[in-house]
C-alpha cells in the first residue's frame, strides 16, 4: 500500500478516526500501546512509517519515516517523500538543503551500541509549527526522519 506521506504530515493533530475516514490509513489494525501509557502507536512496517498517537482522543502526534531499515539490507523507502527529501541523504546533503540544525546530539556508543547523530530542524508552511528530527547512522547517512508538532518536542 502506498501512503501519502505529505498528507499524513499535514494531518498531525488530527484524530485516528479522521485519518481512516479520509483514506490516509487503510490498515485493519488499530493503534495499540502498553496499559497506562499516554501514547499508542501503529507501526506500518511494510510502508516504513511509524505513527504515534495520544491515547486520549487518539490524536496523531508523531510520524517517523524509516529511510534505512536495520534488518533489511536492500530496503528502499516505498513511498514518495515530501520535497526536498530523498530516499538516500547524507548529512552534508541535509545541511545543503535545510541549513544548519537548530540543535544536534553527537554520535555516541552506549553499551556497545552505536548511535548516530540526531539533528533538529523547524519545518515551515504547515498548519501548525512542526519540527523535523533527523537520525543518522555512524557514516552520517539518514536512517529516519521524524515529524512532530513543536509543542510535543522534548529535548
């Protein structure tokens, strides 16, 4: 199934029901989460998209696009990306297209696990203030891109 990623991003703050009614989500399974957690999620693995919702009201609060896949070697993100994002992006390319990040966490190793750099950018021209968070691998290639309302940002 192909998803309209840009329409999903423009739907941040809308309810799960609104997304289903508009045809943006056609999955049969509902978002789920641990009992007592304020967040529920829907992992659309084949589409490379992870959606997080506030449990109360089932409001979309985060979209993560898996540009690279940890377990699949020749993974290619299967959906069209909003301009100017591409299916293969280096940190240099990101800086050339988005400028310098507003904030950055350097790469590190925690318990022998390598964690690449994370950078944060503001995204313009949306219905609400949106932040884009980009996670890189140790070779400075984009692994994942997350979009969330700036009001939900916790850095």
